[in-house]
C-alpha cells in the first residue's frame, strides 16, 4: 500500500503551477530539495509547504507544483517502513502448523491437534485463520538473535515457511531468517497464532 502511494505521485491533484526561476528555488525548499523521488525516467523534487493550507511544493521537469502533502512523510522513513506487516502473503493459509509444544493440521476437511488444546489455548481450526490475517505491530530488518524455537507452516501448494520465535522486551518476535526480517507481535496475538504454551506463558528464550 505504501509503495502504491508513491507510484501515485504523478496523479496528485495540483492546486497551483508556478513558473519558478533557478534563483527562486531556495525559497521553496528546492535548492537543494528536501527529498527526491525517482519513478522510471521521472524525477520529483520535494520542497517545503506553503504555510497556508500545508500543501507541498514539488518540482518536476522544471515546473513547480503545489500538491497535497500526503507523500513526503513516507519519503523520510527508513527502508523497513515499506515492508508489509502481514506475516503471510495475501491468500495463503497453512494446512499444517508445527511447533515443539503443539501441532495442528487439516485432514479430510477437519482440523486436528496434538496434543489437544489446554484451557485458554486456541482451537485448531482458528489458528490457521489467525495466521492468514495476522499483521505485526512492527517489522524490522535483521535476524541475528539466537535462542527461542522454530515454528513451521506447511501449505497445500507444496512449500513451507519457517519462523524462529524469540522474546524481546516482553513481546514475542518472529524471525523470518530466509528474508532477514523480524516481526514484533503482542502477547494476545501470539496466543492466537499458537506461539504460546498454556494460556499466558511465553516460551522462554535462551540468551
């Protein structure tokens, strides 16, 4: 979604078009620009806002335009801001989920669990649905953390995805080592994904 917002910059509504000479560019924060966005062969240079209705000056092909200030904040973010917070690609739903403390799987249209869920643990049929729609609180780059345990998701398409589950600052974190990504969750969400042993206990992590 955030990438689509950037790709839509050429379609932003223009409230004014200004003929600005080179010596006037500093007045609009365009010499140098505060941010630069390149889309194929097009370059968009972002300056300051007009101070009246908070529209942003953008220079494109020697013309300066006044457009809604909806994109500039994204241009100042780190790279991990653009990583999808979903744990799984849209449309994927696992048919088997295995962790050291429990496994659930779909067989002949019925979900099974080994062992059976303890009090407060999610039902087998709800766990896959939770994975299908889960989004992390935040996403970061880097998976050099050790300890924890591995949870494996198998899909009908014939592939698997593995996460290492660790705990940091009291919150569960999923490490997707093949993508070098880390997903931070809240404990309630972790419980719905079968990342917890018992109703409230987070699996200990070896330091």
